[in-house]
């Protein structure tokens, strides 16, 4: 696919039918948490979208983030999204190595200056410039140099977004996040250890469709995926509300699928989309497999006071009236969330309509 070819043209050239394309748009709408009524608008915008250049830098990381993305099932929305971007530099996926790889990064920066998307996974070591270098360039220098011409930076995974496991005590490399270094570019944090594949592609799809960064929360995370806690959407929540908890991993409560709060579940304080999008092509997520949430999409989760310790007093120790009050509060919160989503969907629908009107005027 050439860079001048639109996504619609490329998909037709690859033999994707109109029906297949609309199916792809419906999946895109769903992964961006947009209503089905948005599908025609998304189809029209994607039809005309051109591939943005993407430079992906990997620093102090375990390759889990890119593994997460590439372990998605086929045929995938993810695959189509990757056809729809120009991934000009990515260590694990590119064929070029050594000076040819560095030349690809420099060419992509030069040709797309001010327009490319920079994705970073891994933290940046500051304690010793000799830790973690690529082609003899320190991670810090490469990040600063590459961020200069980027339209926006995506911090992929908890290491890039918040420092992650390399920053955990005693932090021997002096690891910091991308946001600790880059202060003059829009930054989208996509935390998770690793992040969920559809969240990664959803952020890229937002760029393709709207050309803007999505609405973010106070920690710079896209609201569409990090706007609610795991606990808000957990299917074990009715047991929590009734005070029914598993106390060990093999007791009666565990066998009956009761709440994992007493086994250290961090779902109430963790914001991520695991309970809704799930993992492995929507098959399951850790709590569904019987393991408490570790809070991997929150800052400093590794140092957060013990993975298998309850975070505070469980509801079974709270008087019943207070449980009902919590339930009413949660219901009010859910209603407010629905109202906010409706407002956001309306604003997005208007934005897409204006974009398409503008595109059509330009034809
Ligand atoms: S505490 Fe954990 S297992 Fe229990 S309802 Fe909340 S998220 Fe689900
Ligand atoms: S359930 Fe919790 S620890 Fe597990 S992947 Fe989701 S946010 Fe991370």
C-alpha cells in the first residue's frame, strides 16, 4: 500500500468486499466504544483516511506490549489497522537491522516531520546513560530526538506510561516514564502490563478516523477504555455487593465464583477495559480465570502494598444499610457514566459529520 493510497482503496485492492469493510467499521466502532449508529460515519471517514507514519521505539521493556498486539487472532481488526498505518520503525517487527534500521527511522522522521505518531514502550533509564542504548544512542537521547517531529506520542504499556516494573523499588536504573521527559507534545498513556490489543488498535483507529487524540482521563489514558474501574464492570460484582467472598483459592467461595476482593483483587482501584473487551479475542480475563486483578494499569502497581492482600475492609464487615448505600451510589455512578457516554457519543457524532462534510467539499 502506497502512502498516497486511501484505506478504502487499499482494502478494495486487497479484495475486501463492501460488506467486509462495513464489518470492519462495526468492529472499529465497537472497540472505540462508539454506538452502532456511528458505523456509516466511520466507514466514510476511514474510506478516505491515509496511512500515518508510525515510529515505535522500544526502551527498557520485556517485549510484552508488542507480543500482546501480535498475539491477536486472525483475521483481525488489528491486522487491518496495521495495513492502514505505515509502521516505519519497530525493532521486533522490521526486517532491517543495524544501520539500515536507523536509516529507516531517520528517513521516516525527515519525510513526515510534524505528522508522524511516536509510540514508545519501555521506561527510560536516567541513572546511567550507558544502560539501554540502541545503535550507541542512549534511550534518553533517542526519545528526545524522535519526539521533536512527532504530532503526538503514545506511551504504550505501564513502563512507558508510568515507569512500570523497571521503576519499582529500588529502581536500579533510575527508570522514568515518557511523560517525565517529554513535556511539549500531546501524550496518550496506554498502560497495562501488557495493554489489551484492542485498546492499542482503538487508539490508532481514533487517530486514523479523527486525526486527533482521544478524550483522556487525569492520568492521560483514553476515557473510552480507562473510564471505568474493573470493579464497575466485573461480573462477580453482585457477590461483592452481597458480601460473598472467596477466602482462599480453593475454598467453596472460589469454586462458586464469588468475589476475589479478600484475595487481594485491585479491581476497585484499577481503571482498564479487561472486564469488557477481555483478552484472547474476547475469551476471558484474569478474574474470570479465578485470579485477582493486580492493578497493572495503575501507576506504581508493583510497589502497591502486596498483590494478595485486600486493599481495605470488605463490604461483609460493613452494616447492611451501608451496603445498600454503596449499591445506590454505584447505581447513581453508572447512570452518570451512561449520561456522560451519551454526551460524548453525541459530540463524536457531530465531529465525524463535520469531518465528512469537509472531506466531501474537498472532493
Ligand atoms: S473486587 Fe475484584 S472480583 Fe470482586 S467484584 Fe470487584 S473486581 Fe470483581
Ligand atoms: S485484570 Fe487487572 S492486572 Fe489483570 S490485566 Fe486487567 S488491569 Fe491488569
